[in-house]
C-alpha cells in the first residue's frame, strides 16, 4: 500500500477560524465563474477555499470523448497542490437554463482527492428539500467508513478516530 501524501503544512489555523463569510465568498466565486465564463445555458464550476484564505475556482472542459473529461474540482484541487496549500472547503454548482444554481455533492473521485486534506474539509451538499440550498458537511460525515482508516499510519490521523 502506497502511503497517502498529505498536503504541506497539514490543517491550517485558518480552517479553525473559518467563518460564514469565507464560505459565502467561496460560493460567490463559484457562481461568478459560471456567470462570467458561460453567460448562457447550463454549465457548472467549482470553488475551493484554501488554508491561507484564498479561493481557487475551476470548470471542466468538454472533450470529444467524454471518458477523458475532468470534474470541475480538478483545477482548484491542482492549484492548491501547486501552491502547497491545504483545502478547507469545496463547493460545486451547476446552473440550469432557468438560472437556478443546484448543488452537486463531490463525486467519489473528488471525495478521494479531498480526503488527503483530512476529514475536517467542508463540502457543499444539496439540502434534501431544496437542491439549490447548500448544506456544509465535513468530509468525514459523508465518508463515515473511509477505507484508508484501515491504514492509520498512512492517512490523516482524523480518519482513524
């Protein structure tokens, strides 16, 4: 089993001090990318709040072969890695043609990518009664039985608890 690579610096102090304003700014950055890059139609994007308080955004390019397309979260995830920053929150939105923004929970691949940043990472999920309303949950809540917990020496200590 290959050891999981932890982001430099581990959990930042910013993650502890994070407030609703920082999460709101992350959501707004995601919506703005969709609106600025795609003025019309149905499109999506993602935004991630990093340990230093900055926000990185991304969207998925379309490919001729859909099997090689990427998740919206890939660009901000790679940006955090490039900058040596931990990810403290992640949101992915899709705008319908009528202008509503629905919340897309992280797919299984994105959950695995975010897991290296620990179970405390906040992820946006849709409210069961309103898919346009964001509910923030810790990654550990949506991955209660994370498979890497079987290897406590190779994963963030929070997963083993």
